[in-house]
């Protein structure tokens, strides 16, 4: 039998052994990559990556709209005027409220909570609508009096893109969370582990007491029964708890 098995192994070529190893590796990789928990982690990482990209481009768009709001409020002023400087703070303040609101929406959606309350929707649309109107007005009626269609196009399209990004981000959060939960629903439940108590250390007695207790234990075993704490205390004078532990130790031995 051993000789036949050795002959079969020698009959396999190097290519066969290499392909067999690759096949075994492929099975192992398939078992790992098809795990639902791995897909859930990938979905969560993908959601975080897309959300960060959306935040980045939203910040760029709000940076551009800040110039339009400033031109709408203080385009006819010079840096000498206080309003010229204060106008730079209007759009960042509105954008800060919007970003805070979007962050709250993202956190609530990640926990499965709906964010479609009317005040939330109206506040978001009011902030974005104010940005759109001020940018359109500043581009249609520039302080220089010269209308540039390219500027008008940018001051209309960019606020609209910012508006749509703010509307799309909750949808992205909701769909990614739903896909993750659907994958997690197919995952097998994790086995529950029971906490095992640490074994108690073996009790040691002086040699003469061990000899007396051993003799008593032999007598009890000859009677065909288990050693009880009373048997232990009949042989040696120890407390109840100590006797119970000694009895368990002798019965286990």
C-alpha cells in the first residue's frame, strides 16, 4: 500500500503538483472572500470613501459660492468699509450650519433613523436657496456692469451642484447602510463563548495530615461512595470551605 502511494506521487508531474497547490489556495481564498462579514466591511469602507469625496467637493463648491455671496453683499464697496470684510463671513456661516446639519443627517442615517422631518428639509433648502439666489444675482448684475455669460453659468451651476450634493449625500448613506445590513443578515451568527472559571489551585497539607486524609479516603472508596466534606473533617480539622475543596480534589483524583 505504501509503495503504491509512493508510485502515484512520483507519477504526478511538477505542473500537476503546482496546479493542485493553486487549486487548494483558490478554495481557501474563495471561502475567505465569500464571507458576508468581509463584504460588510468592504461596503462600510466604500461608504466612508464616497462620503469623504462628497465632503471634499462640497467644500470646494461652497468655497466658490462664497465669492458670489460676497460680491452680492459688498461688490460695490472697497476694503476700507467694514461691511466688505464682514461679507466674507456670511457664506461660511451659512455653510457651517449646512455642514453641521449634513453631519447630523449622516450620523442618524448610520443608525437607521429617518431624517425627513419638515424643519430639517426646509432649513437645508433655505440655506442652499439663499446661496443660489445671491450667486445668480451677483452674476446677472455685476458691480462692473459688464455681463459675462461664463460667470453667469458658473454662478448658477455650482450652487445647483452644491444643492444636489447635499440632497444626494443622505441617499448615499441610506443605500450603503441598507446594503450593509442586507449582507449582515446573511452572515451566520457568531458562536457564543462561555466563560470558564479558572481552575482552583490544588490544596496542600503537611505530610502527616496527607497520610491521615489518604487513609480516610481509601476507607471511603472501599465503601463505594464519594468523599464528602464531613469525611474530610472527620480525618483532619479544617474549615468547611477548605474541607469541601479537599473533598472535590480527592474525588477528582
